[in-house]
């Protein structure tokens, strides 16, 4: 599991064998082993570090025959097919193949480029054959371990990717709304006394990748010609909220502002339950309040219109923004958004909402 999605397995026994033989030729006599993946690659690595002259194909034959018995042939084909797909640079996007920099898998690479529907069907057929050919209880248990640990993991990752892709395909354009204007007043306005119900509703929050959430979250946004006001609320158990000296390492609200959806320059404000706020770029909030009640967390802020964008903004003007919630739940860290960006990062700006300040 990587950042909420399942990767395509990185089986690469033959590449490991080539590297180990190269180390031996170059006179390397010790390594720091940071870790190797599942049991086959680890088995081969340990055997060949001990004796780099071993034929890797003979090792693979030995492993699959001794471990899977009557199911050895389809299970070996299952492994080798995954290795072949993972190791073939032609299966990766052009930028990965041509740009001289380091890349990591994304769910798009994993299930849009590597674990395609056709390849998954092929691998599924091999797994079914292995289950049919296993004869002893031990062989069946070992096939089942791979089915659960590798194949079902892959199926879950592919299914989630295609479901997310379906959500993205029907999502429509990013939201647009008008920010209502209320009467202004001299001096600083008490945020608790702002007419929040007159504000535009920021509802229908979802997980960052577009999936529905059970969390009860809503926001309100309005302005008075001098300041922009935002209130974010979640019905949440105060005892479960986590604050950290590093705001991003606990529960937080985050709001991004920009003059467009193309990326930088944009500004980011983040706040945790303890009331600690940080801003990533230019000056932003004039007043920010974190109010934690036993069953609700509310974050409110007032931003001078001159600070919303680098160049400022006036009534009738347009800015772009997205609002996020990073939360800790029983299944780990949850990333939620007012406008899901179908990514795993708050810094993806392509689906920021468009806001027009009412005159």
C-alpha cells in the first residue's frame, strides 16, 4: 500500500541477478541491504550474494518446484509475467522512459500502464490454474498465500483505480460559486458573530480521490468588501483529534488560494486543533480561530481582500481556491476535499474552485 493505493508488484529476480553478478565482477565484497520485496526475490538475493555464480533460472526452478509442488508451473508463470511487465521500460509513460530523473510508481502507472485489464485477465487465469493443480493441503495453502498476498492485493488496487477513474470521468468541471457580500463594519469583526448562514455553502466533501466519506464536514464563505471570511466545521470527537508541532503531521484544515488553476504561485494556510497556523507564501489571515468542542471542530478565519492573492482582489474579482481536511481515523490518515482533485496530494491545483466576489 502506497499513500492509499496499491502498487503493481516490483518483481525483478533477473535484474537482481545481473546486479549481483556486476557487483562481484567489480570487486564489491559487502553491501548494506536496505530491504528486498517478497520471498522469491529475497531468496534469490541471499543465495546469489553467497554464490554469485549460481544460475538465477535454476534458483527459480528450485524455489517454485519445492514450494508449490504440482502447482509450480502456473505459479512460476504468474511470477515471471509480473516480472516481465514490471521490468519492460516500454510499458511505462514516455516521460518515465525519456526524462533523466527518478520516478516512483503512481496508481496511473500501476493500473493504467502495467496492470492493464488484459494482463490482469491473463494473471487471473494462471492463478486459477494453480489453484486447480495444487494437490496437497500444503500446496493449496501456499497458493492461497500468494493469492491473498499478491493477487487479491493487485485486484483491489486495479478495482480502486478504475472506480476512481470512473468518478473522475463523470465529475464534470470544477465548482464555481459566488461569494455573498454582507454589510461591512469598522474595526475587527468577531468571527463568532459573522452572519455565517448568509455565506455560500461549501458542502459535499469527499475523499481526495473522489470516493464518498462518512465524515460530516461543511464550510461557509462570504465577504464584506474588506475581508474574506471562511468557516470550516466537522462533527468530530474532540478526544480523537491529534495536534502536532508540525501542523501537517496531525489533524489539520488546509486552504489553497491562487489566481488560476495552472499551479504556482499559490498560497497555503494550514491549521491544527491546537490553533497553530502556518502560511506557505505571502501574508494571509488577519484573524484565525480554532474552536474545539466535545463533538465539533470549527476553524474560522478572516483574510483581508488585499491578501487573498498576491496582487489583491476587490469585489467583483475572481480567485481560485480549494479546501482540505487531513484526518486520522481507524484506517489511518484520511485526505478529504471540498473539490476532489483525484490525486494523493493537496498541491494538485487543477480542480480548484472558481470564486467570484459579489459586488
